[in-house]
C-alpha cells in the first residue's frame, strides 16, 4: 500500500506523461495511483471493444455494451476466473455512447476502489484522448505539407546543381589530361575537381533526403547509415562556422521507422548544437554517438558549447521556447523532435555533457529478429 507522498508522486507523474502525449505511460502511473494491479483502455470498433493500450498483456474480452451500463462506473466479473475484480468506466463518463472504455483490475484485498479517484482518472484519460484526437489531423496535414514541399524543393535544387556540375567536372578532367599544362595549372584543376566532387556529394545527400521525405511508410532502417548520412548533410553548413561534427558509431540493431523522421531528429539536434556553439563563440565540437542499451537503440548528441540555461532546462521541449527569438528562432525544433520520438515509442531527455555543453539522449526501440518486416515494435494504439 502506497503512502500519501507516493500516491501524489504517481499522480504528478501521470499528469506529466499525459501532457507529453505519452498516454500508455500516463495510464500506468494512474493505475499505480489508484492501487490497481493492471488495466487497459479499449475503443469501440465495429461491434466490439478493441484494446488500445494496456499496462501489460491482457487476455480479457469485454463483451459488455457500454450503453447497457446502469452507471458510468461499474464492476465487471473477470472473464478468466481471477481473484481480482474488474471495474469499467465509460469514456467520456457522461456519454451514453462512449467511444472508449477504461478497465482496471483491483486486488480483492482492496475491497472497493475509491470511486472519486476513479472518476478523476477517467476524466484525465478523457482529456488526453480528446487532445490527441484533435492534434492528429493537424499533425498529419502538417507532415504531408512538409513532406511534399521540402521534398520537391530539395529534389529540384539537386537536379539544377547536377546538370551544370557535370559540365564543369567533365571539362576540368579533359583539360587536366592535356600534357602542355603547367604544374600550377594542374594543381588548380585538381582543386576544382575536388570542390566539384564535394558539391556532387552534397547534391546526392539532398536528393536522398528528399526521397526519404516523400515516403510516409515505416521501413526497416540501418540506423547508423541514416545517422551518418543525415549528419553529413547538416555538417557542411557548420564547417563554415568553425564547428566540427564527429561521428562515434557503435554496432546497433535495425530500427523500424520513417527515414525522414529519423533524419529530422538528427538534423535538428546537430544543427541546434552547432548553432549554439557558433553564436556563443564557445566550443567547436559536436559529437554524434550511437550504441545499444538493452533493447534500445541509443543516440547521443553532445557538444562543448555553452549548454542550456538553467531557467530553460525544465521547458526545453515545450513549443516556442527558444534562446534565438531575436534571430528569428521559432522554438519549435525540439518540440517537433520530441513528438517524432514519442510517435516511435521512444524517449528523449537532456543531460549535461562531460565536455561542458549540452547532451541530448534519444532512445528508440530496436527491431527484433522475431518480428516480420511489416510489423512495428510496440506500436500500441495504431
């Protein structure tokens, strides 16, 4: 039995997760606050209740029609003969045709759960589900617009660069084969070819970036390869600012997700670190590190820059929080990154870097070899 402080902490944790749209984590904390042993959220689909997410694997099939409830919250007998009682609640509580069902199992030793606490829990879940449903159409529209415009723009730029570049490189190679050239002229032509080749690599990276942005489908990704290519794309602009981007890639398991989303995480975090260094004129390094932690693919991006001000640390992932407002910063970059990470059932947080700057840590669930290629890991609610 939890004491009052533990109960309060569980409720605060649930509310914190709910605000971040991490509904499964929020629900698990609510169950802990209620004293429930397990539970799940179901949604009405067709002619039955379909499990949306749960605290653990559940084998219960609630055949009850919510319209038959005598009250918004009712006890239900277990369908598998457990020594625990199940309590069901409509979502929303006051609806005669609820869209969701709140189910929680309590040990018999508890006798009856606190119905007021149950009502509070259901109201919180209702608000979070409604907020999620409001955000999804807008998020999908924004993603579609971003994919189309950025993809077309990037592909067009790369195409326009490649055509004249082939002429430059071809003619330079022809002239370089001429025997009458002086050594100084050959050196200059070699410099031109090296620079042109670098431009070609940038154009290729932009084209690859655009192709990835055009697909909305999740796929099995070589995590380190995507990290390497995305880092290369953003590092070109940082080199001019005197910022060096270093890669430390350890072997990791494959990752199931959207390539464009993963690239956006990397580009945003690396660019933020590099811009902080350039603007503060403190530091010169951004280190991108990958490794496995249990079944998590871990990405760390740290720098030796100024770090994150103390007054912003607790709000760093909130929308419109920025240190670059005077220079046109919107403060949406890290909020977008957090949403992408959460959508892939991952987690992200801020730490202090051992180099004196900031370190952002991203952990994403790895793809397991027992899963078919079309099946994403731990995708509750999709």
